[in-house]
């Protein structure tokens, strides 16, 4: 029984395998050029066992990225791989990472930029994750870096695109902050390195909208739960808000304590919405169970 084994199992090209023995060749195209697409998904322990939150929506976003790159993608197979991997590892509260990528040429390395002759691969790995403690608050700073513009690189979870987020994260951390906020040339807020942005002013919840931002599934969920309006927001408006929070599959809904020198005080609206989200993902809100895929 794989569940009782200590070995972490992952899904690789059609079957479960021991994670510690799987390897990719050093000439893997995705390693050199970032030619892959991934997802970040969560499962939670519910009364009915482990359940994946909004799995079809995550896989649909992955399909879009795969289509753009020319990678084959089978959502039914990806669903099966996700369920099998969670079951095999006995994971309930977990982070799920599917990845699809270009490998090598048929007979060896192929470093050209035409991906059509390359091998294609698909994996799913799951990592047991303790329940996110949204007690910690995040110190945010405006990044000197611009977000990848959608006209150059569409806001999908393409591997190479994340170098942009990593540069911004490194720079923010080097100045003692937790997280970077991307703002565009006109002063409109885009998103954070791995999360979307919301603000609360006079009790009104607003989701930041921007064409260069990843269309977040947590963002969509929180709009549905709060009735938030979605619109473009300037950096100035954000500084003027009563509460700011960021959201993503991993971050859930995380309050912002400071944005550069602006300090935010108590955050009752964020707290309440984060608590509602926590109940929804655990299947404790009856009207929202359609978002869960029970494993
Ligand atoms: N923006 C970026 C750049 C991200 O990487 C993520 C995490 N996937 C998000 C926003 C939030 O998206 P989601 O709520 O779908 O996880």
C-alpha cells in the first residue's frame, strides 16, 4: 500500500513513480528556455475526505497555456493523475503541482527554438501542506520592475514568465519587504509576484483588474463570495484604502500590513472574507460544494 510507504510518489507520463528516482535530462528544452506550463492547486481535508478546490478551472487555465506553447493537454487525464497522486500519497491538505513541458529531440539534444520536434512530458506532484496561518501579515513594496506585458507574454502560468516574478521578489526582499507589487507605467496596480490584489474602502470590496495580471481563481472565488466590484485601481487609491489584501491558491486571502511607508490598521473585512474562504474550501458552506472535487 503506497499510502503506508515513506516514499513520495508522483505522476510522470502516464504512471505513478517514486519521486526520488525520477530525473529529466540536462538538455531538457524547458530547463534552457522555460518552455513549460504549470498550475498551483490546493486540496483540503473535508468531511468527505480530501477535496481539490476548483480543479476544472485550474486545468482549463493550464490547457490555455499548453495550447499557446503547442503542448498536448488532456484535462481528463490530468484530473485522473491529480486524484491518483493524492490518493497514493495519502495527502489531504496538500499543494498540487502539475507541469507540462518540452523535453528533448527524438534522438538527443535539440536546442533550436522550434518546439515541434521535441518530446512532451506531463507530471503531477503533491506536497503535504499544513493549514495556512493567515495570522501573519505581509509587508508590501512597489517594485521597480514592470510586469511582463500581456502583449509580450500572456498572463498564463508559463514557466519562463515567472523569472519576472522572481526578479521582483528578490528585489523586494533585498530591501527588507516580504512581497513586491507590480504597478504599470500609468500608475495602475497590476498584481503581486504570485497573487492578485484587492482593496476595501468604506466597506466596499474592490478587486484590482489589469490586462497584464493572471486571472486568478482565488480572485474569482472571492469576487463571487463578496460581491466585490472588479475595476482598474491606481497606486494612489491603494494607499488610500482602509484595507488591502492579496490572494492566491497558496496565499489564500492574506492581509497587507504595510505598503511601503503606509501602515494599514485593523482589517475586519479581510478577516471575515478569509474565514469564509477557509470554510468554503473545506466544504463547510453547503451552497459552494460544486467547487470541490472529492478525491
Ligand atoms: N498572479 C500570479 C502571478 C500567480 O502566480 C498566482 C498564483 N497562481 C496568482 C496571481 C493567483 O492565482 P490563483 O488564485 O489562481 O492561484
